[in-house]
C-alpha cells in the first residue's frame, strides 16, 4: 500500500507542477494590455495646402518640414516634434485636421502653435490611429493663416522590437530547474 500511496502523491505533485507551469506560462505569454506607442512621420510642404477641393499649392511653396508624432494608444496621449524650414515663425496654429488628401477638414487635435510638446491628452488620437490617411497635419503662420505647410498622415512606422526582459529568462530557467529536480527526485 505504501508504494501506491507514494505513487498517488507523486502523480498529484506532478499534475500540480504541470498546472502551475501552464498557468504561469499563460500569464507570461499573454498580452494583457493592447496599448502601444504608435510612431508617425509626416513630410510637410506648402504644395500640399489646399483652399478648395483638389486646388493644391496654396501654402508657402518653398516651406517644408517633418512632423514626428508618438501616440500612446492606451492613454490617448501624444508627443510631437515639428522640424520646419523656410517658413516664418512663430507659428499661429498647429493642428491635426480630419480630411483626406486634397480636402480641408475640422481641427481634431490642437498643438497650441507649439513646435514640440508631450503629454497632450486627446480622445481623437484613437481615430487617427484607426484611420491615419483620413487626417493631416497643418502648420499656420502670419503669412499663411490658412496653412503654410501641410502633410497627410499615412501608415505608422513599424514598431521597434521589444527585448524580452531578463526576468523572463530567469523565470524560464527556474521552471526548467524545478521540472528537472522533480524528475530527478522521482527516479531516486
């Protein structure tokens, strides 16, 4: 009887260990939060400005720039950097507008005429992530109050690979050692 009782205990221990292993592996492999940092980089030119549908070239024709947007999809926060050349500063407006290329649309995100900033919370950024081609960046100045340079937002840049934390490797090594110890103990 003693050997059958020991066998039952050993089986229960093994099943418990396997259940713990499966449960914790599921936790480590799952992605509980779907939030991500989404990076957009947009070329800005005066040639993209329109004053009526499909009437381009209405901005500062020698002005150009690049807009970098980092949007946190979990918190709806946005950080931005506008690098510009050949346009008069200061800006009088800097916005994300809703509208496809060749059309004008309403302001949905206001950057308060700042060339850079971070931490702006706006629920409309979720719509920008969902349909980036339906929005554009527009920078305004005193010479071009309707917009000096503009750029259509397109697909985000690919995400950078996220390295596996060293704690995950340590956890995996510990589980491997625990299973090995259990097998060794069972055979002795």
